[in-house]
C-alpha cells in the first residue's frame, strides 16, 4: 500500500483517535494522486452546512465496516439541489468540517472547487482521472439513495464506483424500495461482504445496518449553529 503523506500515515484500522491539538491531515490535491495509490478511500460529499456529528459517525462506521484506509469529505462549493439561501461561505463550511472531523483518517477537502466540478458524476470522473491507483467507495445516507434519480447521470455514478448506503430514518425503508435500489437490485451485496467492496467492479452497492445518529444539518441551522457541531454533539457558534 502507498503512503498518503508524511504527516498522515494510515494507522491501524482500530486506531480512531482524535486530532484536535495536532496537525490536520493534508487534503488531497488533483496533481498528487500518486500519494494515495493503493489506498481504499470512502468519499462523503455534501454541503456540510454545517458539518455535524452524523457526518463523523458515518465516516467512522465506514472506516470500520468497509475496511477503508481513509474517508474524504468533499465539501461542495454549491449543491445543485439546494438553495443558496442560508448557505454559509465555503471557507466557513471547510473550517467547521475540519473541527468536526477531528480524526487523522478523515480528510476535509475542497477538491470539487479545485477541479471545477458541481455534479457528483463529474467529480467522480475527475477523481478517477487524478487518482487512478486509488479504490474509491461513494458513501451516502438512505435519504440520498431515495432522491438519487434526481441527480445528473445517476446511473453512471453506480457504474463508476462501488456505493455504500447508511441507514437514516425515516428514509431507509422507502429508499430500499425506491427507483435506484430497484434499478441496481442485482448489484446489491450482502453486508457480510462489505469489507471487499472497495476495489470491486462497479456496479456494486451495500446497505450497512449501522447504528443511527440523530444529527441533522437543517435542525442545527434552526438552532443557530451554522458553524457546525463537534463530535460530542455540542453546537459550534
């Protein structure tokens, strides 16, 4: 396996310690793909408006259940399906995400801005081009699986990288019976094989029966916590 960067050697899979008080993991750069060659990386995209404990919880579950080396948070310059109203500046969302992530194997990145992409299908194409030796897995909640047919090129996304779905109430049941799940029903894996998903030929996806986390970005914004929520659930104001 490759080594991502001198300050971010991949720890053992059970090392899930925090990073507050130490240097943050170096974010990925489009022209430095060789540093991540041979690694298994989960991709968690979104506005992170704000980042919260649910994002961190999903990332830690992905590290454990999928046997990943790292998870990258792809902080979107602007989600095409979301309004600009109430959207914090990218720099603020990046800073909040870095505080919430608080982990040496979670990298917060603005690589979509650097690559000039807005849609997931284009972001994945760019990542596969710039990081040809990295095995990516797209991570998302059941709420996004339910609305995925609204995404540009959504069937292409399933054909580009394996996908891991995390439960989110009350969306899980409906999402698993929805259009996307039905379209790729034959590509669904058993959860017992989840640690082999990274590196598998797409389409391949798994629904992970992971513990739920109650955090919601919408609810946090309503409470005035636009800066995010730390991993202990405290609102950053």
